[in-house]
C-alpha cells in the first residue's frame, strides 16, 4: 500500500468554485454598400436610381463606389491582367492621384 502523502499527491485536484461564463448575443448592423463610405440615405437612393436608369438604357456598368468591400475584392480577383508591370504602374498612379485629392 502506498504511503498517505503519495496517495494524496496522486489525486486529481478539485477547484473549490465552478465558474460559469455566459456571453450575450450580439448582432452588428448589416451594411450592404461600402462600409467605410460616409453617405446620407438620399445619396444612396440617388446612386441607386442612376444605376437603374443606366441599366434600362443598356449602359449598365460596374460601380466600384456602390459595391461592398467583398464585391470589390472579388471583382479585383477576377480582373484579367495581361501586362502586370503596366497594370501596377496604373494602380500606383491612381493611388497617387487619390492621395493628392485626399480621397485615401
């Protein structure tokens, strides 16, 4: 038989308290247009009406300003680039111009 000190050392330790943590359910508002854009509801409605009018006239086009970040990322992933160097120069120039205008 094992000595008493060894036996007590081999027993699993029990915590004196049981702590239960509950998290509250949180829901964030759904934003369907550019999440970081600062627009009024009137501006959003005007942009929608412009886009619908263009589609009816057969002049529909991709509107980066109306897309969500996810949609923009997917469109960028699907973009066909033949000359990578030229494409990078164009993107850098566009970024420079937006930076000078204070849009970035």
